């Protein structure tokens, strides 16, 4: 301690004593005394994370090695007690009468005259927190309330400084617009499209104490599979290996075989020991346009009908490619389909910004019909490569059919056993005999079932009850029923009353009735069958007796 500091503290003590002499008739109770602040001393050793310079309140934290020493100063000369758990008090320099107890777990000032300098604490064991608590009381025996100041110190093993710890480090694949490592790879960032061109690995290397690895740490990244190249900055990939910078850096990985698809694996080593292995999938040039889930459109001239089909693009390895521009082969339009409208001119690529991974949801397209019923064959979509070559989808058909003109209903069986499952199928056709368009509903878009009902008797319960908005697919709508236990003959009655018969004004289409039978399915003989057999047997015996009597009378 400097002479100047010593003089200042002596003056403070003298002033305190003088003031106490003048104001002794107004002594402050110990419970109301304000405990002085605790100041961190830079003379401490083995500190991993230092506490705040001025430690106040009860939320202070720090971390250190078990072989280190934590030093603090307490300048306010009031009655005070400092207690440590998980450690011991090694020494203290005091201007007053501060005392360390025999177990060296508490230091206290009973005369309100000590300032504590270089109050030194040593932790007991790694893995056990050392907690330092301050109280505005004259001795440990007087502690009756919670601590006014508390510092919680995490204690770690000695000799771990500078030793690489994978558990304390972060190595992850990240979006190539990011340089911040995370606890796990960013979903999708491992798939790289031609539009993005690069994958990225970020790392933060720490030692066993959680501190940064020194700048002298040797970090190397090597391509162990594939023809990729690595660089420390975007667009600088020239070799399949590179030396990184410690403790934090980013690596940028590019394919060496573009535009062909490729999987590359990169191994990251710290001081010669492999710490992580990361793989990137690079999407190649578009090789296939796929059209899927085509539904029947309504033969109408009212405009485009949305989501009548979907499309996606993939490379030669079958990996979906996002952000690829797709066009319609308009030369295939005809008298049935006048236009195909793409919901987006590019394939779905919602997560293209995190490394180029294509979205998993295909992109929708709509259809505009001319009003003529039928099927337009040979429609195509395509994408154009950089060399001007077009990659076409397989030809596909689009049907434009009308609304309901007739309908029928049928059961999958004529007879069922009790407790079984039955399926009712409703088939509907337009005026040309085609299946009605997809999207037509059992309630004719009325939004309710006021004029529509589907019932199958009290012994049939719909698994999913018919509801407004239930739509036909390829002209068919099916309902499944669980069957009861009461045998007998029943009917399913289907009435799509919202539809009207052609040429009859507003007259509803007639209801359809489908009979079905519910049997026990048992092979056991019933009481009725037994009684019937007994009656038949008695009748047979009576006939034989009568015949015998007639024969005897004849011989006489």
C-alpha cells in the first residue's frame, strides 16, 4: 500500500473516531449500518473471469482455478463481518482491529474501526463454489439477517488453462453470411446451392477453464472427402486445406466440381487432434423438373384456378434445388387449357439465405380452362441452363371437367358382420360423363348441409362425419363407418339436395338408397334352430308310426 493511501486511510480513521466522539449520543444500530463496498484487487491469481471492480449487492460472480488466490479490499470503517464457505481466508491487511477466526472462515471488526486491505481468499476444491458474504455486524455470532454483499466464485481444476476443451468450444456449420459459431449446426446450412456457392464453418475455441485458447494454437482444416476447396474469406478457396486463426475464425468451403452435385467432408483439427468433422452437400445444375399432385380443374372461363398442381427442380443426384427459374411451354396450350400460371417463377427456396438449401415444399401452379370439357395432353414446364439448354418436365395432362350432373352411391360389400367396417363411395359425373372437377363439394359450395344428408342407419357410425366443404377427388368421395351389433337389413341414403337435375329447373337430384345387411357372422346353433329341428324330428317320427300302424292293420 502506498504512503499516500496509508495517510488517507489513517486520516479517515481519525476523522471517524473524532466524529464518533462528537456524535456518541446518536449511535447507529448495527442492523441499520451500511456495509461498505468490496473492491476487486488485481493482485489476485488464477482468475478466469474476474468480478466487477466494485462488488455490491448479492449477485456478484467470478470464476478461478483452485490453486489461485482472490484478493479484495473493503474500505469503509464500520462494524463488519465477512464469511466464506468453500474456501478459507489466507490473510488481511487492516488499519484497525479486524480478526480472523480460528477456522479461517470469517474476518470481523468488533470496534468499527478497521478498513480491510488485501483480504485474501483461497478455494477449497474444484467443483465446489466459494461464496463470500458480507454482513454489517460485529462478529459471526451476531449474524441474524441475509448478507448485504455476496460474491459467488466458480472453482475449476488447476492446470487446465490453455488445454483445448471441445465441451467448452463451439464448432458449427453456419449460414455463409454469419461468422458466429453455435452449439449446433444451423439447419439447412449444410446444403449449398449453385446460387450461393459456399458453405461456412465458424468456430470458437476455449480451454478447459472456458477461457479463449491462445493465439499460438494450431488450427487446420482439411478436405477428407470430395473435391472441395477451403479459404479463410469468402471467394478465396484455392487449396483443400487451410490454417485457421485462434481462438475464433470462419472457414469458407466451395465445391471444386461445379456444376456437378457433390458431397464434401471437412475435418477440423486443434493442435493436431481432430475436433470436428463437417459435411456439405453441393447442389448441381438442374437435371429434372418434376410435376406432381395434379388435380382436375373446373371447366370454366372465370379465370385461373390456383394450386391445381405443383413443381420442383432437382439436380442429377436427386437433390431439390431452390431458387431455380421455371417457365411454361406455352406451345402446348390448346382448346381445353388456355394458360398455366406459376405461383412463383422460381422453385421454393425459403431458406436459400442460410446456405442455399432448397425449401421442401414444391411450388404451386394454377390452371385457366377455356370452358371446353376434356383433357389437355402433353403440357410441359422447363428451366434453362446457363448454356441455353432447356430441361423439360415429363409431359403431363390437365383435365377441365364440369360440375355434378349425376351421382351414384355404393357400399364396398352387400353384407357385413357385426363390429365390422363399411365404406360408402359416392361417385359423381358431369354432363359429358366425366368425373366432376376436384374441389366440388357435397354441399355444392353452399357452406352448410341444409339440403344434403348422408345416413346409413343406427348401426353405422361415421368415423368422420360428413361436413360442409367435403370435396370430391377424381369424382369420388368416400366415407367410412363402424358397425354395431344388432343384426338386420339397413339402408344408406345419400341425398345431395344442393344439386339440381339438368333441365328440371330447381328440382333437386334424386336421393340414392343403398341396401346392406348386418349379420352376426357366428357359426353357433341358435335356440330357434334347435327347436325347429326338434319339431321336424317329431313330425318325422309321427309319420313313421302312422306308416307302421297302417302296415299292421293291412296284415290282419
